C-alpha cells in the first residue's frame, strides 16, 4: 500500500470512527445538560408552576359549578379510594352540607380530566370544604367561611385546595391508594381522610410556612390555595341583585 492509499484508508476509517466518537460525546453532553436542567431549583420551579396551573383550573371549575348550581352550593369532596368509572364524582349533599368535608377533587362533576386535578408529584389534589353549609352566598355577598386557616393571616375560608407536596403525605394516587397517612404534625390537618389524619370532618387546614426540615415533625411542603367569602362576592351579587 503506497502513501496515498494509506492516507485514503485512514481518512475513510479513522475519520469515520472519529466522527462517530464526536457524535457520542455530543449526545453525552446533551444528556448531561438535560439531567442538570431537570434537577434542583429548575425542576422544583417546574413542579411549582405545573401544580399552580392545575390549582387555578380547579378554582375556575368550582366557580362555574357553583354558578350553575341553583342553590349556589360548593361541590362535595369525592372519595379518594374509589377507582374506575365511579371515580371523581361529588357525593350529593345532605341537608345542605357534605357528609364528609375532606376528600379528593370531584373532577368528573367539575368537568375536568383527572390529569388536571393531579399535582406535579402524582397525587390528586385534596378538597376541604366549610362544614357548616355549602351555600356560598349570604344575600349579595359571599358568606363568612368556617374553615380555619393556620399559619397565615388570611380570614376563614369556604374551601381549600391542597397539593400534598413532594413527600405526598396524606394524598391519594390515581390508583386509589393513600400515601403515608402518618403525616407530620403540621400536615395532619391537610389529609383527605384516613385514620392517621386529625379529623376527616375537619374545620381547619394548615397553609404553611414551608419548612424543608427533612423527615422531622416540622416538615411542611403542602401547597394550599384557599377561597374566602370575597371570592364569591361578584357571583352572589349577580345572582341576588344589588
């Protein structure tokens, strides 16, 4: 083999091998970049935004549901253990109140897909409603709520939406199983139901503050969105008139 032939051979084989190696290195670099982007603050920001978007969708759906209800009733929470076609329906109120005040979002009754009521960590959002009455109007303004909010300066609420955070404690999966109902003390009020939760007919929720203190009893990573009487003032005014 002469010099020209050897050069041509190296160009064909060595060059092809080098090209393949370069491609592999490029793919590895892209993969590493994707992994870095999907961890830490960037990933948590994405989870927060995704969960916040779903909570807003639920709020809008509850407003529409309440507007269309002749008695301006809030939807009752659904049983998180139910699976299949019966999953996600709001139980009928009894005597103007829910038989249970804490459960999962009744997504079928609200006209939402289950994906819209599931947070970024894979648990279905919990709904806790005022235990006095489901009627949100007191004449032309929203009536005062009876759901006490701990950990903030907000007034009592008519209902609260709860994402159970990364630790998922107290939340229900789409399979109908509840995750680690032995929630930390500050998260126990926010369970949908279960023997380890404070009270399935709860009249209180904890809204924070966030405390990422490992597995200690003070750990709190729930995201809570509550609606008080003022959120329904426009609705009540439109129904009852000035």
